[in-house]
C-alpha cells in the first residue's frame, strides 16, 4: 500500500508529490532496486524509466545523470529526458537515500525525439523499520516539470497513479530479487 499526497511546489508552477509506504524487504534490497546507477535494476522494473546513464561521475556519491522515459498516458505524454545532479548517501541509522535536482551539462544537450523535463529537488529515502529487518519504509518526493505543452490536468492525473504504480512495481521487483 502507498499513500500519495501533494501540495503546490515552492520551486515551480506544479506540485510536490509525496509517496509513502512500507515494502516487504530489507532496506538493502529496496536500495538495490532503486539506486541511481548505470546498469542498475531500475530500468528493468520501473515503467517510467526507459534508460539511465551517468554523464559524469563527480565522486563516489555525486554524479550527473540522464534519465529517459517512454511515452505515457496512451502517448499523450511523449518521451522525456531529464538531466540531474544526483547524490547518494547512507546514514548512521541505516537509511539509504538519493536526492536529485535538474542541471545543465555541456556533455548532454537536449536530444531530438525527447522533450526536456526538469526535476526540482526530489528524492527517495529507504528507512529501516525498527525491529523488522525485512521491512522498509520508503518515502519518495517528486517535483517534476514534464516540459512541453501538457495541460496541467493531464500532469495532475498522471502523477498520483504513476507513483502508486512505482510502489507496486517496486514491491514485485524486491520480491523477485529475494527469490
């Protein structure tokens, strides 16, 4: 189960979306499925991530990445690309997180056949559930300007169901990882 809430963003003329739910897997397994690395598992299970590439590794924990998405909503939303600076961190309490925001990079100009979208500060937090090593609280925050000329009503109807699908597909991915 996932709870999705939203409020107007203070960053842009859209919404900040928050997803929260408990997944039936350890934080390490959840992180293995969502961590933003080239060749990672996310492109295999996340229906909204077609490709993910590292443009520049700034350090072991900071990179500039390009993510592409397929068309969505019966092709009303055409393929998108996002270029973000991403930071990964593991906290003392066992929480693993990635946070990102849009950036321009000279090695990644806008590509043909994609609409350039912009992620404003966003992230995923894999939080251990005390006393339950095989359960993870997952908090997600999305502030995405899809770019292009989409009516706000299309965007507003897309994100809640997309976030719900993200949790559902991630649950299936962590179960398959453990099998």
